[in-house]
C-alpha cells in the first residue's frame, strides 16, 4: 500500500481487555483465551501509545472499551482526562453494572462524551439467559441515574443503549419491549440483529442472512483498534477489528504492537497490506478471522430500529457523518 497521509477518525484504545460478564454471544470468556489479552493497559503506556497516534495522524474520537469492559479500571476517569487534555472526544461501551454512584460521577466529571449501555434482553429472564447476570434492574437504574446526573450537572455527555434481538421469530415483540426501555431512559437506542463475532460465536439460532460477501470496510476506513494486551509480554496490539475476540482468531488478527512499533510500521506493514488485499479481492477464506464473519454480509435489516433519525447503517457512533463503513467497503471493492 502506498503510504499517504492518514487522518484517523476513530481509535478504539482498549483500557482493560477482560470483562466482569460472561455473555452467551460474546467470546470474551471462551476457554483457552490468552490471558495476555485480558490485561489492563497501564496509564503511562496508554498515554505513550496515544501520543504515537495523535495529533500527527488526526484528531480521532477515542473509544476506551475496544473488546473489553473499560469500567473494570478503577481509575478510568484518569484515562478520560488524558484524552480530554488533548481536546479529543471520548466514549465507552459498557454493560453498565459498575457505572454507579461516585464512580459514575467521576466519569461524567472527567468529561466523557458518551456512555453506551449494552442491554441484551428486555426483561430479567431474557437478560439472564444472554448476559448471564441478574443485573437487569440494576443496569436500568444505573443508566437512569447517570442520565439524571448528566442533566443536573449540565454536562455535554450523552447516554445511549444497545440491544440485540434474541429471537428472530419475535422481532416485532422484542422491538416494542426495547423501545419502552429506550423511551423510559430518554436516550438514543439502537436495536440490532445478533452477530457472530468474526465467526467465533456460532449464532445458529438467529443468523444474519447469508448473501454475497463484500468487504465490511474496516481495512480501508480511518479507524484503528488497539488492544490493551496482545502477544505474551506485549502491550497495545493492533488488531484487524474489535470483533476478532477469543481463540484462535484473536492472535491471528494482530497487525503489530504499538508498545515498540511506530504507527506507520503497523498501519503500512505487511499484515495490514495483506488484510486490505484480501478484502479488495474478496478472498476472505484466506483469513480465518474474516472468512466466517457475518459483517461481510451487507444486510440493511441488521439494524432493526433506532430513534436516532440521523443515523445511517455503517456509521460509527460519535464520529462525523462521513465516516461510514458501508461506503469504505465500496472503496475497497
């Protein structure tokens, strides 16, 4: 790939690679998963890697979740402050169980721009089945209290919710149940069909429709996924995307490590060039972490509903409107 000026628009800078949940549809807790991926990225290393990326390669929106649960870091507010000191927007995706009380307030007060609560299941029973937790009511309470505190403190922070359809035969019913949750929380909400996490989750109960495979757009998009850990003894692994979670695809999808390598060594390296070639030529079977991924199916119906009228399929939340993975997939075609 010819090296050209890079203007990144979104960087997932994972703070903590593990999670306090064991959700059915997420490979986070897959047996045999390398512990080197489940670690915390120390604050000093986070700042060092961030400064390798910005401002030289753009002023991207920074996501602190990646593929892990950022709130497992007790000092998450300190990471937010580092990002805000560089005049960048910052968000987290979270199961919300730990976004409570003084901890929640510390995130808002530090200047976080978006907290997205993942709520898979529209009642306690369904939530328990899919998220393997009894925290359904607690998370709804936490989301409401966060929204109340944001309004009270005149913060610019927003909350949103993320939901998955758990039974494709009951889409309308589930949509109505989720819509009530979203309305009660007075926030933007997004309801999606289930996905298969780069093929690591079978998703046999609720598959997305298998159509012609096309590039998901990620290899060509102005984004970067940086994991907290990586290969044993390493930090800051850059992976093909945040979906390559769990063995064996997690290790196979590493493009390089920003603990010792420069941004350009990774971004324009042989592994990234090969990933782009595979997507351009549609030879997805050459990559184990791509070949079975259902994000290769351009299925508009995968977004079931949202009350965010400005949102379009493929758009990355919190990023400028011209950042759309569907369009970058066409660029790679």
